[in-house]
């Protein structure tokens, strides 16, 4: 499989680099608006310990919403199934930053991947501590999963989002008004903006995502039972209102980020990280989605 996988990644990378439409980089976080769109990287970490890459796989990018998977894993470790009293497990059918459902549904966000839901899981991780302590736990989890201590938070990106994060601030205060925040909104938001600003290369992200494969030689961060549930949520909610389309086209659990990254999982076989900063209409990486679709087809990888 190794030779075929490397050849497929090289072909995908070459093809993506020849693209004339890279999509639009996110600009609502000004610091992310500065990123050059014509970049592409892909890495695959296999259950048996292999690591394969092509393209700009040594360039760090902003993981953004992909970090919500790690925050959820930590929050579940802390709260167990009690967490589900505070946040649901259904696709939202709305954009990642939509606020309308929150009022109709009494401040219980639809799922842990829309922003409101991730603010709740972040609140659970914060647990009465100072943001730097919660962030140390978060980074400790990601570094241990990746077996790489050279993973950091970009403070400029966090600051840039804090200065323009009115929508998320509205979410946090709205949640607090329903009694669904245990910590002060400012501390929860500070923690949330910082974990979203974690930077990784695709190699680091693919390695950090191995714990979601379920079998193989890498650090086991959570139980197998929980791995299955995290994958179920990634499949149904990982791409927001584009989740059905992604499941149809790619057929793998995955989580996107507005920095242009996608973390995908082939249960029992591999973890995939792809990055290209230009986004499609749904706010997910344009070429990243195309690359995932092609990789899944060529390797015959699908959960269906
Ligand atoms: O809260 C936000 O808007 C960002 N920190 C994360 C959003 C994001 O990555 C959406 N995913 N595609």
C-alpha cells in the first residue's frame, strides 16, 4: 500500500497545484486574510505507523475549528455523558456561526462543532481554572496525540479574532443568559480563540488525528467506544451545513477549519490531514475537499 499511497498523494498534489481556482481565504479573522491562497498540502498517517506527505506539508496553518475535535475529546473526558445535557448531537443545517437556533432551543447548541457548541465544550474544559491552565491541558493533549512538542498557539491570530469576534461574544453571552456557561464569558472566549489559533503542519495534524483511527501503533488518548462516537459526530456535523455533501462525496468522518484544513479519518486504517486556505461556498477548503474526494476514491476508502 505504501508505494501506491505516496504515488496517489504526489498525483493529487500536482493536480491541485495546477488549479486556476483556489477559492477565497477567510477574511473575517484579518490575520487569516493575509494567507496566500495558492498553497496545498496533504499528509496521511497510517495505523501501522507510516507517514506519507506531498505539497507544502512543512508549512504551518491555523487549525481553527479542527481543534474542536480535541476540545470535545477533553470535555467528554472531564464531564462524561453529562456533557450532552448542555450540547446536542444533531446536525444543525445552519452555518457554523449561526445564532438563530440557540434562542429556539433554549441555549442548548445543536452539536459540539458549531461555534456555540464548541464554546460550551471549551467552558467544560476551562472548569473554573485560568485560561492558560486549560490551554496547557489542551496543548498537552494535542502534543501527546501527535508525539510532537513543537505545536503552538499563534497569539497574533488569537488577538486578531478577539478584536473582531463579536459574533462569538454574542454566542457566549447568549449561552450565559440561558445558564449554559459555568465560567465568565470573557474567559471562555479567550480560551476558545486561543485553542482555535493552534498552528500545525499537515504532518503534525495527521499524527495528532491518529487517536481517531481506533486500532494501531500510536498513543491511545480516549477509549475505543469514545473514538467511535467522535467519528460519528465528525461524519454528521463536521462540515456544518455541508456535512451531507461531504459524506456523499468523500464518505469519511472529517472536521474542517476556516484556516483551510481538514482532518479526516479512515477507521481502522489512517488519519488524513489536508490543507489549502481557499474556501468554497460552505466555508470549507475548496481544494482540500477535492483532494479528500480523490484520495478516498483512489484508495477505495469509505465508511460505507
Ligand atoms: O470561531 C470562529 O469563527 C473560528 N475561530 C473558527 C471557525 C471555523 O473554523 C469554522 N470552520 N470551518
